[in-house]
C-alpha cells in the first residue's frame, strides 16, 4: 500500500466541502493507495502529464505517484 501525502492546501479545501463529498474522497483515496496504477473506472491520466485525476461528488482530485522516496535526506 502506498503512503498518501496531502498538501496543506488540500487539507484546507477538504474542510470547506460537504462531509458526504469528503467521505467519497477518502474512500477513493483508499482504493487508489492500494494500487495507484490499477485500471480504475474513476481515474483518468492527464494528457502530457504524469498526474492522474478522479472525481468525487462535484469535485476533482489530482494526484501523482512517487515510487521511490529517499528518507535519508538531511
């Protein structure tokens, strides 16, 4: 399972939308985190980009996948 990291901007935005849509967001993020490269009907790759998008309620989420992270940075 991949680790999900959200920017502060995303966290603030989630506080302003209806709880039902936040719940939809969380459910979809959980599915994506299990296998972000899976062929999911609600995920589309953005043209000319490494980013993906998905819809939840009246909103759209955008994410990218980082396969290798170096935690030994100082």
